[in-house]
C-alpha cells in the first residue's frame, strides 16, 4: 500500500482548541445569563455548534444565531491559549515534498477554522480544506472524509487519516482509510 493522501482532523488533532473555545464560549454565554462550566463544556466538546447549544439547553434560534456571531468575534481574543501539534505539520510538509497530497477535514465552522490556520500560518499545508459548512452530517458519519478523498482523486485505500476523538476515529474507520490516533502528548509550547 502506498499512501497518496494524508487527511487530518482539526480540533484536538492539528490544534488543541479546547481552552480557547471554552473561554470564548464562557464569555459570550455569560452575556446571555448562562454559566458554562469546564465540565459541561468538555462533556460536549466535539459537537457541532447547534448540537452544543441544544446540549446546554439553548434552543431559541435567534439567541443561538447571536451567540454564534459573538463567539466568532470573541474567539480570536483567546488564540494565545491555542496549542499547535508540534509533530504533524512537519510530517505533512515532508509528505508533500515527496509528491503526496494533504487535506484538513473538520466539522468546525470555516471562518473559525481559517482564522486559526492563518494565526499559525499553516493554511498552505493543505490541498483541500473541508469544514462543517461543506458537509451535512457530523462525524462519526464518514461523509466528510469520503468527500475529501474523492475531491483529491484518491481512494480510501491510499489515504491515511489522523484523528483524536472517538467519533472522528469511527468516521475514519468507516471511510475505509487507514488511521492513526493522535494523543495530547503531541501538544506543547
């Protein structure tokens, strides 16, 4: 088997965004009279925005739209809390130097995703970026990975996926690609 395509998840795999996201959400939710605890946030980490809002008991569409807008504006103020995977970007660079292709597959909103990639100046590492804006089903549905594989003209059998979460690992498995589980040991300052 020859790997032709590397796909990486974003949150928790390429960049540890938990603390920055938590702080931004906590600040915005306080404006709406809601106290977000770390335990509640970490229990819901990885859910799509709409699922996260529902999980914490906010279902009003107008309020969720305001929260989404304010969180997008607040999030960059906490980028000093982001941690870049210190191994994976270098691996992707070397792989691309040998003619391999690379992609980023995430259910994160495109604007948040691109802001972080630009913050670390790593958007150019990827031949394709698939965000939650382009896919209808969240992981563990493999659709986002299959979409990226297809768009890159590759097959599942020649693709390697990097993932960290249970739902992401299941999506990788269901895609038919090989995968490697990333631990938080790859993140440090």
